[in-house]
C-alpha cells in the first residue's frame, strides 16, 4: 500500500491528522478514520442526503466530497452542533414534534436545516422545502420535519414580537 | 375513563439518540479483527451458470474466504437460494461472495471471480410469462394450463353468474401497477461472528423479525436454533423490505469459513435489485351493480409479478380486492407469476395498495356511469359488522362508513369545487378512496420486571421500528399509574427476549402491546399477593395504581409503589410479570379513507397533490403523535407510488434506474398538506382498544389521487405511476377521441 500523506482536518472545532489519500471520500475520513458515525451513508452517490455535513457552514454530501477538498475548511457533523450530552434546540424541536422516526436521515436533515437557519433565520415555507429537497426521508412524509423546523425558526427569530422592557 | 399515560403525545424515548446520530446502526459497528464481505452478482436476468472460477480471487491479497451457491444446499422458506445454483433467474442475483481484509480488497476479489453463463430467453412481463411456449423460469408450475405460475388463489362468494344477471350496469377494466422499492434509507447490513469455543454464530442485522431470521437461518445453515443468536439492530427504515433473510446467511457462512467476524453493507444499487422489492400487478376486473349504486358482483383475474422466486402475495391481493364494501357475489382468481425480475417481497400493506388502486378506481368509474356521487356509492356499500371480509372472515365492527364520512367531512367534500384554474393550464380535482387491511396478533410476548424502587422494566423481542417501545412504556405507565419516565423498555435479542413474530403487518402495538399490558397486570397480581400481610387484605382486595398499593377494604395505610415493590422483591426474590399470546380475537381490520385534492397541468401532465385528508380507524391512539407519523409516512409513500416511483427494466430484464435520482421518491418539495383524522372507538382487542396503524394509510392513496386526476381533467389513468407522460398521453387520446 502506498503511504498516504498526513492531512489535517478541522472537524467540529478540533484538529485531526489523518493519513489518507486526498482522493478519499470525506465521508470515510469522518466515519472510519475519525470515528464519528453520526454521519450516515444511504446511497453513495450524493442523492439521498444522509451523509450531509457542513463545510464552512454550507451543506455538502460528504460521500461526494474529496477529503483533500475539506482540508483548510471547517467541517461540522451532527456531533458538532450541540455540547456533549446536550441538544441543539433544533434537535429538541425534532424530538418534540415527532419529526424523527427511524433516524437514519435525521442527522443530515438537521444539518441542512441548520445551514438554512444560520444564513436565513426567517425562512419562508418554500425556503425550508428547498433547503430540505436534497434530504430524502421515507418515514415521516416530511410534514413533522417541516413543523419542527418552522416552529423552531419562529421561536428563535432574532427580532421577536415580544415587547422588550428596558 | 381518563388516562394518565396512554393517549398522550409522548416523543419517542430513543429520539435523543436518533437526532444526535448516536444510534448505532449496523454500518456503524466495528468488531475486533473484522473482515468485509462483497457479493458477486449476475449481469444477466436468465442464464445457466456453466462454470464459476474462484481460484484467482482466492489467491488475491487480503482474501480470507470465497463461497458460491454450492455452499448453500438449502434455500429459504420461499425457495429463494442464498446464492444462485445452476442458474440465475434475475439480473443482480448473487452467485458468489467473498470476505477480505478491506472493502476494497473484497470488491477487487469479487470482480476477479469468473462466471461463465449460457444465456436463456428472458421472461420480462407477467402476461408473456403465462403464455404457452414461454420459457420456464422454474421447472414446475402451480397451474398445468399455464407456465410460470408460482401460486394460485381463488375467492368465491355467492353466485357470480346470477350476480351479473341481476346487475343493471356491468363494467370491465384492466389496471396495472409497477415494481417499486420500499424506499428505506438504510441499506441492508449484517455482521456475523462465530465463537470458536462453542461454535455459536452471532448475527447482528437490520431486520424486522429477528426470531424469523433465526428459524430461517437454522434451516438454511442446517443448525439447531440454539447455535444461533440474532441481534436485531436499530433499523433505518424497512417497510416490509427487511422481513426476509437477505445477506445474513452469507455473512454467517463467510464467518464460519474464515473464523473471523464479517460485515457486509449492501450497496444501494444492489439494494434496489437484490433485496426483495415489491412486485407489479395486472388486474382485470368486471363489476356489476344496480342502478341505485348497490354493488352486486365482482369478478377478477389478478396476476401478481413474483419475479424470480415465490414471494408475491397473490392471496392477500385477492382477499383484499373487495375493499371495505359489501359484495354479495365474488369470483376472484389470483396468480403469482414467475418472471426474470427481482425476487418479490413484502412492502407496507403487501398487495393491498395494488388491489385497492384497481377496485377504488373501478368504483369511481361505476359511480360516474350511474351519475352517483363517489362519496355516496362508498357510504351506501360500506361494510357493516358481520359482513364477510378477507376471504372467510367477518367484519367485527360497523366503522367503515364512519371513516369514509369523516374523511369527506374534514375535507369539505360537499362544498368542493373542481375544474380549470383561471388564467393557467391547470385544473384542480378531488378524489376519494377507502381501503382496508388485516392485522393478526400472532406470536407476541413480554416480560415486566418491577424494580424494588417501584420503577418498571419491560422486555420484548419486537423490533422497535416505529416507536412501539415508547408506546409500551406508556402502556406500562398506565397500568401501574406511574410516570412514563419510570419505565424502561428494552428490545432484547433471540437469546435474551421472549419470542416474537416480528415487526410487520402493523402487529407490534396490537399484539405485543397487549402482551405488555397483560404482563404488567400479571406483575401487579404478584405484587398484591406479596402485600396481603402489610395491607391486611386478600390479593383481590388490593389495588395498585397511581403510585400506590392500597387495600379497598379495611383501614391499612397505603404503601407507595416503591415500598410495595421493595417488600415484594424481598419476599419473592423478583417480581417478573409475563404474558405470551398467539392470537387476539377479533383480529384488527382497520379501514382508512382519504380525500386527495390535486392540481393537474394539462400541458405538462404534472400532478401536484395539494392536500391529502387521511381518516383512519385506529381503535385507540396510544400515542397520537406517533400514529399521525405512521399515517403521514404511509400516505407519502402512497403519493410516490401514485405519481413517480417505478422500476424501469430494459429488454434484457435488467433494472435501468437503480439510483434515487432515477427512482423518484417524494422529497420535501412534494409533500402535500396532510390532515389526519383519527377514528377511535376503543373496541378492538389490542391494548386499551388499539389496533395496528402502520400500513392502512398507504392502501387508498394511489386510488384517491387517480380519482382526483379524473375529477380534474376527465381522464382515467389505469396504470401506476401516473407520470406526466402517461397523463399527457391520456389527455391526447381524449382530445382526439
């Protein structure tokens, strides 16, 4: 086996040095080398969205991303959005609204939703549908996922209608 | 009666693990010293295997085991070989498998296995398969007058000739449905390891039915069940697609060969072809009715495509074709037909969606012909208690008309408006359809441990596909009168849990849920027996609930459940409630009715489902949020079945669209507005009057959408999926006609 170069990855705010071919899949680096298995592999061809991670805050299919292309960029996986043992409020919203059934698509779905809300805290219904269009879910019919995201977005809108007292 | 735990919207107890990615699916598991499996698959749909050369592969670096069909003298219960022997019957069928140190080495070795084939004529369609002179896929046929018959079933009631003679209106039509994948997001995955000390094989697998896996594997591998341990893993969706054995025997055999743990994740392409998708059907119907809309006679010839082996559910299709309606005269013949397609398997509600697409479309055609409202014809003929249903059974309750009426009311059927949308090429339409399904409790069991602090642990062998474990916790909490958070539910494996038939047929909550309830009652009885001295009362005078044990007579001070449990455990060593059952009477026959509102683009043929009102008889919703999720998920699957999902085979019988790009399942952009109406009569024999809910929601969807398309643009599409192309073609025919 040819020796692979040591590549440096920034994942969830930590630096990992991995001896891997730059032509490897980012998905394999995350799952097999770093050992974060919350990122799922559903189709291996970038069509189901289960392997979605954030690259500098933008959702990408990690099965279609070269490891080398992730070097020098911040990778966020589902393990990186909440404090250890805790939940991101979007995750809590998925739980509360029954938006998770089998849970295989859920990490990717949540990351796609988070990417949307980070750049657009006040999305329209159509914005949400578009943002999720690359993440297939077979269990829920999407309505409860949609409800979880839109409810969370409304609740966490930066300028809420609450009257502020000074 | 007021409830404290059941009937509440409780989030799935395992949801925190699933939203954080902590849930360990099969692909996430690494075993020490593990090797990886790969399967060699046939590129031909029908061919004789002349020779398999494995010597080159065996000598490749990293290869530790190679097996072929010769290593599996026995097939599974439906005659499906684990690796093909002598001939291949579909494109994608496994012919050999390897295990190697890395996935890459395993794939390279698989490619190095040389298989020489002699091609045979391909039988691609059920109609061709049954013609005289068609190539035979198996030596035997279940019907001597036709080749390639995998099975036949008939349902007869009344006198069909007299029925047609008494009918004012007789209509004939043929309907076709397509091959589809169940669409689960997690591909099949299994791991196996062998204990060299005692020769036991442990298999970790994404399955709906671990005990059935054990009995199938015992047969296939010719081992006693005691040598096998099956550990059902968290399942990333199944919908019937993970009922049967898949690669479990292959990983087991490879592990035995090399003495090391073997892992095999099926790739998505292979998952489309080689893991028992849902077969197509051709359904020829002839129906007679009276001028007032009373249904009289239904005759049908159904051909269910079983693909390469014997997996089509033709009997189920025949027994469900009547829909939730009274038909005095039935004459239905149903065949499962071998073709050189994948080996057909189960899909949510088996062949009910096929059958109801035909019969519910037919019902609308008859209503149109007689000028009767589609709702009226359904209400008029809806099944009542005691009516014959599902072959030889009786409908237990009069509920069908209520469900149908509820869907129509919620949708606003009487005030509906359809037709062209001004200023566009679009037309809107409304359609209604109903469906029914049958759920049997089957082998269901549970044990319940009462801990000495008054908390409770429930153990079952049912696979927690849909959140049933959460419902079990609610049931236990209700019976003991404790918070849901005081209940733990554990899914055991075939070594640790009592036997369970598995998670299919919407049966888990119905059967195992009732077993959990009974096991809790059993544990309560045992508790009471231990408290007679403390409470100065006979066991039957001791009431346990609301967190206390108290005597109904006498003035003894009540004990908290914790005090009671602690004393009982001390006295008896353990309080273990148990229940097992093989049947519940009556079985659940849920009825679902849906109203679809669609918008059809008359130029492009594009259909958008705007709204889908889903009414369903659920008996009692133990967890309404979870029940809604099941119904919405079913109906969404139905939207895909109706409009876009379809296996497209080439003339060589090979699947052309084995990716999610080309096999088009609904996305977040396609989901309609769902409106779920739960009908709860609390009369069923499941826990607290509950019945199965997981499948009925898919049964009427395609027909409701077909009927809405007809209402919108006046064309009747008799073939699924109703793609833009088919709709445009149908519109073209109409304008020419």
